[in-house]
């Protein structure tokens, strides 16, 4: 957090709150920020997992269709492999898992 916790408590005390009230307020705000961060990480992690699986399977489907066409000779010996969506999908899946783990800690 950007400002020293003690400075915030002192500012609240000088504004008329008791020391205990000021500390309680600061702790409440800190807990709310932590909770919001965890919820945000969890949501982002779930979105990354979903997007990663989608990208991976789209790349896999393109590759399998391309392999089928290559095997039948329809492509004239040209094999289509969609490796980039699969790699990006794996990266997104890993990032999603990391964010989900971070949200649980």
C-alpha cells in the first residue's frame, strides 16, 4: 500500500477518531482490499483457463482436420499444424492455474 499505515492511523486520530477506532477502520479497509484482490485473481484465473482450453482445442481441431486432409492427399502433401494456438492455450492454462492458486492463498 502506498501510504504508511501509521500515518493513516495518525491522520484518522487527528480527525477525531480514537486510536482503536482508527486501527479498526484501517484493518477493515485492508481486509476488504485483500478480499477484492483474491476475487479478482480467481475471476481472471477462471477466464484464462477457459480461454486457454478454447485456444488449445481450436488449434488441435485445425491440426487434426489438416492431418486428415494431408493423409487423404487432398492438400497435395501440405500439412497444416496449428501449433501457435495450442502453445498459447497451454500458456494461458498455466497462467490461469497460477492465478487460481494465488487467489486461494
